[in-house]
C-alpha cells in the first residue's frame, strides 16, 4: 500500500477488469497507482462464487472468451491462467412458436420460408453493420437515419415471419440483455460489428463463446489485484474535484489525490456524482443516456449433466420465457452438471419484483420445458439479478438508445482534463465484453502515459 | 429553523417547485419539515435573474403558465403573486424550407398540400394521443407497439411533405427540448395528451403559454421558501439510508433524519446515489433511463421592442437553427424590448462545445434572419445552458425513450418504504411543466399525510 502521506501518480476508480488492467499497465510502467473500489470485492461485472452446498465455483457474471478477442486472451496468458472449451457437443434445442426442435449446427430446422427469411435478413443486417466504423459509429454513412429508429422498428420492417422476429428478439436478449425496442438501430449494428457479425457473438468454437476460464473468470481480476500494491475496497467515490495540478477524489473514509485519474465504472453511475468543475455538457448528458442492460443469470446444479445422456448439448433457445437461452455450464471434468439460463430484457423485468424462491420456480419450469422434468430437481440453484447491484446498475453493459451515438458519442472516450475514461462501454472493439474492458484499460493507461 | 437536536417529521430533498410545494402542504398540516437543497438558491428549473446592465428581471428557466394549469395557477394566487399576458399581438414569422412567411393565427400560410398534410397528421396524432391514460401510459391499448418506436419513425411514416416533418421536429424541440429520435412515440403521445393536444402546449391565449408571472416565475419558489421554517441550501444529499423507523440523509455537512422523505429532484441525478438498502431494481433502472432534455435559453435586450413597430408579434418558428423558436419576452410595460430564443435538441448540442461569445453570435444571427439586422445590436444578452447545470442535468424535463414507459413506468411514483417521489417528471398531469411540479408536490405531501 502506498503510504497515505504520499500521493500516487494515478488513481483508478473501479476494480473491474478495465480498471485493474489500466492499473497493471501503469504500475508496469513505473507509476505509483492506487485503485479505489466501491464494493468489498474486485471484479466488477465478473464474479466467481463458491456454492455453499456443492462447493462448486460458478461464474455469476462474465464468463466467456474467444480466440477473436485478443486483449483478454493475452491477459489470461500473461496471468498464467488457463481456459477450457465451452461444452457444445450434442444436439441443440429451439423452442420457437410452440414447437420444440432438436438440431445440430447454427440454425434450427425451421420451415424453408423461415430459413430464407432469416438468411436474407441476417445478410442485410450484417452488410449494413459492416458500414459502421467501430470506434465512431456516429460517422457512419446515414448515421442520423440509423440512429433515429429502434432495432425493433428495423426488425418489424425487414422480417417477414414471426419466427424470424422471435429469433432477432432472442439475439437482442442474449447479446445486449435488452429488448430490440430499447436499442438504436445504429447501436445494434455497431455492436454486432464488434463481433464481426451475429455468429461472432453467439457461437462457441472460433467465436466469442468458445472458452471459459479455469477456476472462474473472477480469477482474472483477483490475480490482477494480487499483483497490485494499493487496491482499496469499500471506497466509493462521492465527489471529484479537478484543478490544474491534479484530481482529488472524496470517499466517506477520506480524500485521495493524484495527478491523473482513470474512471472505469459504468457511465450511468456517474450521472448524479458531483464533479467540480462540472463535466462538459456533452459528457454529462451522455452519462444520463447510457442505462444498463437487464439480466438475471440463473444456474441449476444436478448430480450429473443428465441432458448429455439424451444426446443434448445443453444449449437451447426459447421464445417462451422467462429463460430464453441456456448453456451447459458444467465444470471441465463434467461433474456435477450445471445448466445455465439467461433471463433478459422484459423477461427479467417480469421477474424483477419476485422473491428469489418464486423466481427459482419460474426459471426451473423454463428449464423443464426444454430438458424435461429432471430439470425440476436440482441439488442446488443460484441466481444473480445484476440490476439489483448498485455498483453495476445492470449487465452486461450500457444500452445506446436512439440518438445517443449521434448526439453524444464523441464524449465517450474524450478525456476531461486530467480525467480519463475506461470501462467496457468505452472499448474500441468488443464493447461490453471482458475483451473490451481489457482493451479500454490498456487504452486509458496509454493515454495517461502519453499525457504525463 | 428546526434545531439540530430535533428530527423533523419529514425531509424534502430539492427546493424546486415540487419540493417546496410539498413542504408547504406538510407544514400547513402541522408537520415539522426540513428542505435540503443542493444549490445555493431555491427554484430548481425556475430562476429569475436580474441583468447587470439594464437591471431587468428575466426568467432563465420555466416562465409560462396557462388557464388550463389549475395547480400552479392556484398556488400563484395563494402566494399573492400576479400574472400578466404573454405579448402575442401582431404577425408571427415562420422560416420553413428557406421561405420567410408572415401570418396571423395558428398555422403558417404554407402551400395547400402542406396544410392538408399537417391537418391529417396532427388529427391522427391527437386521436392516438387521446387513447393514452395520462397517469399510466403503459396501460394504453397497443402500448408495447407505440413504445417500441421513436417519434421520428412515426413522423417519417405519417408526414408526406418535408415542411410537415420540419414542423413536427419544431414541435419536439419546443415542447420536449429534444429531437423526435430521442422520444418514444408512446411518450410523445402521452406528453401531448397532458396538454390536451398540440396547441395546448404551443399557444398563448387559453393555453399553456398564456401568462407570465409578474416579477418573474422565480418568485413562486422564493415566496414558498420564505414561508418555510427550515430550508437548507448548499446541502447535497450524498447517501440515503432507510430503516424501519425512518430515513437518514447524509450531506457533506452532516446527517439529517426523519420518519418520511420526499425526493423531488430529476430522477437521473439519483442514478449513482447510494441508497441503503438498494432501491428495487425496477426503480433503480428507471432512474438510469430518464435523461434530461437539451436546451439553451437565450435572451437579447433592446432599447425598445423594435419588431412591434413592424407589426410583428416577436413569435417565430424556424427550421434553420440554432434558434428555432422565439417570443417577445419584454416586461409588461413594453420596455425594454426582449427577444427570447430557444435552442434545443441537436441545435443545442451543436452549440454545446462553444464559448458564450461564439454562442451569442450564432444566436443573434438566428434572430437577425427573422427580425432583421436591428436584432444584431442588443444592449445586453443573457444565456443559460441548462445541460451544464449539475443539479438539473438539463431542461425542461426527462425524456422517455423507447421501452421506458412500458418497462419501468410503474416505478415512477411508487413509494419505496418511507421514501416518496415528487418532481415534474412524476406529475399525473402536465408533466415537466411548473403545473406538474406543483401537482406532484401536492400528491407526494398527501401520500405522506396518509401514510403517517
């Protein structure tokens, strides 16, 4: 720990992957760095939890990485951690329009007209996505027009069948943790482009869901923190004061001062935070316009992954909620069996006001609809409503509604004097993913090193 | 002032019209009330300023009231304040599609096809608006569909001429201080319904812009505050703790405790504020989803209202910015002359990064385009960028983007234990107007009185 009598060179606010990566890079370049974290743990939107009954370690937050995500993959190697492949052997399930389909490969065996509709729509969507500059979506051709409508409006205009509308709704839920109505079309396109297309976000081998971190993704933040000298938990920042020489951060336990500050928390959490002098208007209004996604992550643990015996992969999509996407989340040794269910967007809002027990029942019935009654009797379940976490505000990340990219996008990464911005929302690639968080931390650290 | 050794019965957070009205009603019912205000003045989004050169009092914030707004009109009478009519004699101007038109009455003398287009579109829009329950827009028939698209999408589908698209864009700017792209169609409809239709919001005699408050609208808050025993300025709330018996509010200068609390500030300012226990998820995510409108209010003072001599009312609309709407804001005696110009939505964003001098030039050139070169030489100008005010976050009020009403509307007014919500955003009628602020304060006070 840096003694309180000495000011660090840089203070990082937020001990998620972005903040801790920034701190590591700065520390590696010889800077004295302090990290202030509001929670009593590091990791932010990643959190590996040890279950009380089975002792199993499960990822309650971000968990997947892929070979197309160079920043987080390199960091994992650097930290000496290992990855293992997501289980994806066997047939997938799709419950669409009341029919339960078993299939292998990318697309459920829907009627030919539906498949043609999906092929056309996804081709059109991805072609449009390729026109969006990832780092500056507001400079895209037709940016104003694309940002003036919702993703829902675009789907309604371009999908001819209810099944394809349902598939795109599932895409929005699974990838944005939102309903298509909550997203600007421009954002849906830009975000899709971050993954190189729809499949980049939704598939395992070769894509964003290929691998998981051995021991849990929470281990990344833990190792980062272990290597740092001065990480202070339970230190929420209540006021930020900037002058010509530096920045002072006030926490309930006292003030901290440094020449530069990197703020690496979801922008919405800054909306009511007092800054002196006040932030520039474009930045301040941006922070008001980035609400977080809505997701409940649910896991059910069974003695064994019983679905594997039925030739099923454990991966399923369903247009009947509340669970709309599932995965086999069993540990690499394959025992116990773990089914992971995502509840997202309006499905999550439907369960928001319930108690945990009622929500557990609803989620288990969803799993049973897909995998049979055996799903109803897990040995243990665990759930995390990320919208109820005050220091995240929701997951996976911020939603850009209509008008936000074109009106305020320029302010997303622009430093304000000695204050720099990191966090998954500010990533130039793979925004809102662990990879984007790492990239943003490295970029913010580089800014500070250049500026000093 | 209530002595610090005695806890008040109720604490109100925010000394805008909503908070002060609530405090007045509670105080009138015999409750000991304390008001905590973050700023060094009362009034919130109303603020009457005395100009340094001319000594003229001008309203930098909310300024109009109308006979269709019973709550604020009754309060003005109760406080012994007077109103006077908005100056509206003479011809109006409209600069649409490069043509400057002079006209009397409601609608500029546009080509017959354009007038027919406007008549049809506004009829259709207002008929749809009448289907929206003001207090619960999410229960409207087709609420989900109306809330899944932007107002811009609806205009694009329903307007046949560029002039009508321009008029509706002007409506969004003038009435919501936003671009149509930033608004859910459901919200545009509900908000319009609050005024009984488009004209209810945009016209003078008989409507929302009929009258102004003698001496300035800031006088309402000032008189309310003068009558209260315990209003504490410079007291921003940094943490809210609720238990079974009451609520403790932490400010930098110390803690305050009461049995009940009314929070009467723009919801976005609460997004990062720590609540213990955390707010329910639906309420917390609502607060992330209510960004404030974007408006710069500009006034130019002249020795006399020179436009009146030319037979002009001073009222103008223009689809060439940055000023898109003007009014004659001269004091009742007609001297000096004051032109008021509004700069809103993306027009305001265009001027956000400028200094005051550059912005002044841009605004004066807008006025000259309408009223001639005499507008270029005012004796004094004044401007207020409300987006740069940290304790408002923007004006006139919160914008509801797609999905917000249907996803989170229920949480807007629902008390959380001993915490009640007021503020113009929570009004059951005339939301985001002074009338709505007053109504919300009276409703919240009644809730507290019923609950105790």
